[in-house]
C-alpha cells in the first residue's frame, strides 16, 4: 500500500512539473503578471503603475511631482515638434509616413507580417527617414529622443493595445522570444529582468527602489536625471543588461524589439503617459 | 630613388624593432610569453563560444584586449592573470546561457 502511495506521489509530481513547463498563452501570462502585482502591492491602483517607481515610493514621488511642475523633457518636445513640422529635403515629412498625425504611439509596437518582424516606433521613424532619403537617427541618444518625446506627448491618454495576430505564428514566436529574454538570467550577476522588476519589485538595490515591471513601457522616452537628458527604452534595456554585467544587445535589434513586444503586451490596457521624468 | 627606398626601409625596421623591444626584451628573460599568448587565444575562444549562445559577459572582451596590451608592454604575469579571468568568464557565460536554454517560469507567478 505504501508502495502504491509513493508511486502515486511521484506520478503527481511528474505531472505538476510537466504542467509548469507547458506553454501558456499570452492572455494567461498577462493575468499571472497582473495578479502578481495585485498581490504584491494590494493598495496600488492599476493606473498608478504608469508612474513607475513613484507608484510605490512616497518620498521619491514628492520629489518627482516637484520636478513635473517644470518638466525637464519639455524642450525635447518642442524640438520634436519642429522635426515633425519641418519637411525632409525631398519636400515630404513625417506626416506623409504617419498620416494619422503624431498621436499614434498606441499603434506600436506591432507585428508586421510583410517584414516578418516586430516594428517599434523608433524603427518606423527611421524607416520613414530612409524611405525619404534622410539619414537614420541613432537609437539611444540624440534627436530620435526629440521626435519620440513629441509623439509621446501628443499620444498621452491613449491605451496600450499590443496585438499578437493569430494568423501568423511568427508573431507569437516573437512574443515568446521576448518573454524568454525577460525571464532568462544573464551576466556575471546572474539576474533576469524578472529578478529585479517582479521578484524584488519594491525592494532596495543600494539606495534605489526597484520599480515594478507593470507600467514599464507607458512613459518612454524618459528624461533620466542620471543621463541628464532624454533617452530611449532600448537605451535603458542596454543599461540594465550592462548593470547585471552582461554584454548588451543592439538597440532596435531583434532581441530588444521582441522584448519590447512582450513587455508592452504585459502593459495592455494601461494609458500612455510619456515622456516621463525619472531618477 | 634607391636611397629613398633604403631610408624608408630603415625607418620601418627601426619602428618595428621599437614596438617589439618590450616583448623581445621580455623574451630573453621570461619563458612565459608563449604561455601568455596561448592563454589569450584560449580566452578569446571561450568568449566566442559564450557569444555564440548570447551568453557573453560585459567585461570579457575588454579583459582580453587588456591582456594583449599588458603582453605588449612586457607585463607577462598581469597578462596571464587577465587572460585566465577572461577565459573563466567565457566558460561561465557559456554554461549560464546553456543552462537557461529552456524557459522556466518563476514559481512566484501563479497560473
């Protein structure tokens, strides 16, 4: 009898391990992701997560609210507006690539079946530039942040809505690749993105509080006090990888675009509120 | 013309000799030069292997370059130390990436 119970127990363990290794759907991933933060920070309303660490750091929030009275990203918005309004050398402008106008950030990132890849907003901006005979902008620093700031500002209030088209299995593969990246440990410190921004969200790393992953993509580009300027999401991805002592990947390369696809999907339903200001 | 060619050759030879002087000077007294060079090559191979599985760490390539620089300056021991550390990082980076090949969702996420 004891033997039978032991065998049944082993079988149950094997089944549970197998179940945990089975593929989950994006909807299931989103639900588990949300529930984690609901349990972790039960008093934080969902929409507050768009404010990043300031949703859970009351002292930092006071400083941040003071900064937001004279936002340091404002000059970048103005520069970005000028970029949007000034035509390219060939007479065309960004408006010709994006006829719906600058308030279109919620359309990104998206899966492009024809190109067979995730298209992010910075990538689309450079595709527009190159199609009109202009040099592409660098993806981490410089004027890309101006036009992204303008677009983000004009898009405030729009709702994050990343879709994973079911008719193209490559789209789901890109999402899964981004998800794999997010949960993979890397670098000499052996951390995954989830180590800091899920498992240890709200804990301190030296003098800083680790921000929750929920809401991470709503407020880019960001003026970081550390940078003394506005920078892109992929610049932050690169910085985070370097901080765990991993060699970073290329900004707007496949790895980071798929990561952005996954992470933005996890923020579906949250309002966009970029550009942002952070420590 | 022949004098110009001769002068160019002489200057080139003098410059080449000057750049090799530390190694050649070290060569005379330190039998570990060849070992250091082998260690650098081994470290580079380990770095490439880690990179092949997206497991390269931040410092590895810079350490290898620094090991080469130290060797050029005749600092053989420093070069070997850096090469050894870089090799270790390459090996560990590869093992880490391979161990992470299969996606394992963390237990704190409840489905």
